C-alpha cells in the first residue's frame, strides 16, 4: 500500500503546473499561448517577467525536493519510484491533458535530493555549456548527460536510473533538438 500512495502523492506534487499558475495569477496570461507554449521556467522567462520565471524555476525544483527528501528519510527503498513519479507528473500532468514541462527543473530537484554532488555536476555542466552556447535546451541536454557519464566514470550503481531520466529529458527536448540541428533554436537570456 505504501508503494501506491508514494507513487500517487509524488506524481500529484510533480504535476502542479507552477508556470501556468504563476503567469495566470500575476500576469493574467496563459503561458501556453506564449513562446513555445511550454509551462516550464524557460518559457516563463520569455513572458517578459524574469521574477515569475525564476519563481517558476524555484517551485518546479521544490516540488521534487519536498517528496523526494521525505521519502529518502522515511522510505529510502522507494526513492527512485518517488523521483520518477515526480518527474512524470511534471512532464505529463493530469490537470493539463498530460502536456507539461520538459522536466529539467524537477530533475534538478531530484538530483540535489538524492545527492548534492550530482546537482553540482549538473549545475556546473549546464552553466559551462550555456556560457558558450546561450541555448538553454542544449545546456539542459548536455548537463543531464553529464550526470550518467560521471556515474559511469565513478562506477556508481545509480547510473541506470539516471540514464532513464536522461532518455526522458532527451524525449521531452525532441523539438528543441530538431531546431538545434536546423539552427532555428532561440537563444535564451537568463539575466
């Protein structure tokens, strides 16, 4: 029974669409009609309000941190199930006909909750790629690949779980990958 409750609660927390809620409440706009139409922090930044964009980023990270940290200390055997459920909730939220964000901010919350160092591997990789390319999507893809590469080098058994998450992030970025290949991807301004 604990197993099912953990999956449902983690999924529901992950599926809270903070980008949509914050832009509707503060900007009186539907983020799904702005930029790429995605509910994630990168697209919210395109709304023209950096504060709302960064709040979306923060809340999308925290909605992973809260359940995963709780599970880590109370039901450690279920940490990967909780993490995957939160991630899938963000990407496929029940409230939005299963059309959610790309999962990167939620992935960051998962990383820092499971192992702070994994979060730093991602963060440093993301920043380095972004400084050179200015593409948020490329930075997210390469940084999410950096984590399983690090785990492979260190022979860490958690590599399988993070390869699965990388594949899911690769899937959610398939349109970005096409635009990157065609040199049509929009550069981001995070400052």
